[in-house]
C-alpha cells in the first residue's frame, strides 16, 4: 500500500522574514512620525491661542473612536472566522480538491487561533484608522440640538440631518463592511476546511456552513 501525503507549503526563509519585518517596521515608523508631527504642530497652534483643552478633546475622541470601531470590526470578523473553523466537518469526501487543500490545513490548523487573531488585528487597525477620522461626525452627533423645524416630507427635526444623520450613515457603512468581510472570510475558511466543496460526491455545502453563510447574507 502506498500512502500519498501532500507536501506542506514551503516556509519563508529567515532572510525573507527579516526583510518583511524591516519593511513593516519602516512603514509603521514613517506613519507614526507623520502623525506625531501633525499632532505636535496642531498642539502648538492651539496652545498659541490658549485653546489646548479643545484639541485635547479632539485627540481623546479620535483615540476612543479608533479603539471602539477597530475592536468592534475585529471581534465581528474574527468571531465569524473562528465560528467557521469550529463548524468544519470532521470527515471530508476524498477528491483531488481536498488533497490539494490538505497542505493548507496542515499549515493553518496548528496555529489557527494565531492566524485569526493576526488577521482580525489587521482589519481592526484599518477600521480604527477610518473611525478616528470621523471625530467631527461623532462630536456633532453627541452634541446634537433640535432646530425646532421639521422637514415637510418625513416630519423629522432638521437638526437630525445636520447632527445625527452623517454618523448613522457611517455606522451603517461600518456594519455593512463587517458583514461583507465576515462572509468572504467565513466562505474562505469553510472552503479550506471542507465545509464548502467544488468537487466530490454529495452536497457541495454542509448544513452548518450553509446555515452560517445564509445567516450572514
């Protein structure tokens, strides 16, 4: 009897890992330096006109939005990736497709929590950067006041469109993005671990994978 094993994916060399690490470090360094210079310049301007408390409030709001939006996006996407992994089938029909995917499963399975965490952090980072740029919308939303006049179509106070509507629209966009990324990520995990199949006998999708993806859609 001949047992055929799929060869694992080639690992990146030590030199390659160091190069990638250096490039990431340089990117983060220049990004942080640019942000620090901008903050310091604005602080000096507000200090000159004796309104540093205003700028402190802006910075605090940006930091809170960064962590709130970033954490929410990371939890939603990471949670769905982990759920897709937990719903993986224990038995998969033999096919050329599954034999090819086995090498990816061999790489991902031992550290699946780490892979999901890293991907979630990256997504949360970009979401947080987008969220902190909406500090004006949040401050308008938080300090909204009625205008005392309603629009003729929906009978809603005009102040809603000026103060609250922009932030609600942004939250709607964040939610839509989180769902789309969750669908794509969950579909990829289900496919890699056999919940969704393109070849082989039987159903192309397990009941668990179908329920998960249908709920997201």
